[in-house]
C-alpha cells in the first residue's frame, strides 16, 4: 500500500479479527455483479481489451479485504491471493451461463507464518504484496522487510517459508512502503525459462526508473522498468506467448484514482535493459475501478487470454473489493 492511501485507510471498518499463524477461517462473501465497466454505457471495448464482467464483494468476516495480488491455478477457477495484513486468501471464481463472473465460493483466510514458523510480530515483517505460482511452490514478495519467500504447494497455508530468494537489488535502494510489489514467474517456453522476476512499486534509480530483477536462470540479473509519473506498478502477469502485462495505478486528491495496463515485449526483458511498452487499457474514477492492485492472466473458455484484476480496499469504508475480468481483443 502506497503512502497516498494512508488517509483513506484511517477511515476503517471494524478492526479485522485477530488469528494465530496457520489458523484458517471461513469467509463467505456476498457479491453484486458488475455488468458494465463504464456506468451508463453499453460499450464493452476499452483500449485493447473487452470487458467480460465483474464483481463487487463483501463479507461479514472482517479479515476479508486488503487484497494485494491474485494467482489462478490451471483450471482458471481456483485461486490464491495474499492480503497485506499477512494472510492467505483462497477460493474459487464462479461464472454464470453467459461466462460472466458470478460469485466467489469456498473462500478461506489463513494467517501466514514467518520464517520461524510463528505469528509475525508486526506488519513490517509480513506486508505481503505479490504472489506467484509454479509447480510445487507459492512465491510471495514482501515490502518493508524486502524479500521474496518460497512456500510449499500444497501446504503453504500451514507452512513457514522453505527459503528466501536473493532479490539482487540492494535493499538500501528500496523504499520501505514502495518496494517489491510484484513477483511473477515467466513461461517455461520463453527465453526466461520459467524464472522468477520481481519489480518495485516506487523505488527508482537516479534516472527515475523502477528497480527490477530476474532472480534466476540464464538471464539472471537486474533490469529497470521505465516509470511514467504518476503511475506506480502494482502487479504483473505473463501472457502465454511471453509478453509481460504490468498493472499500474495513480492517485491524487484532485484527479482521483486511475488504473492502466501496459504490455512489455517478452524478448526485451534482460539484464541491464530499461523496459517499456504500449498501454492496453487505461481507466479512471468514472469507470468501475478502485485501488487496483492485483492482476493475473487465465485462458478463457474461448481459448483467449483473459485478464483478472482485483482491488485493495484497505479495510476502508471509502473503498471497494472489486474483481474485474477482461478479454484480450486481439
């Protein structure tokens, strides 16, 4: 969560329930379907994507909220999300007969364990911002105490991290509340050979570019992401062909909240590079968005890439939990 959200987060709902590390709670949700991305319009094409549908959701379980990132398994239904309060959120995304998001089922929230296997002593130790999946592993990026931890899959809910990856970026260069917002796993068939990548939210070098790194594999090393002020990177996901999508947000008290998705050519990601790419989608507070923090790509029933985006409500009465689904138009 960036510093510009602190004011909004002060207007909190009831304080989230406290649970011990490894404890799992049911979190049944109530949903409202979102049928149009731009209220009052039947338009479905926005930039290079088509709006499929969305959900606004709430729960009587006070822990539900502050979703930072989401990843889906191969079935395109079961998912893992991390909350920046230091919790796992798992569940299933349901669709109706028209293929539109219709609900969230089997939703559970579990307190994360730290490296000692215990309950973290404070938010600074367990501020989870990004999550990624690969065979037998769930990877989580953290800010404040900057790191990327590896958990076993299955079993991550009750496990401490198996190990911590070398993030390759000097920690002195990372902001306490603007560091490793994104962790992604590249496709095995790409030049990156299934490597783990991490990208900072707002930590920049002297040229104003965001710090990033390929943490393993034949192209291991640092690279940079061109930052276009006032946009901050909040998540990323690879397309099947190897290109990388980056989710970005902006906020000002005058201009309100904004969201965009940028597409980066996969073959441009290499050590020493400064990567950039065209914008596929841009939206503002006149559209059905909020503080958009999570992005994943699944294969839809039509065989085309579908983008799933989620928001972080910061447990604030001024913000919403949203899930939006788009289809790549090309």
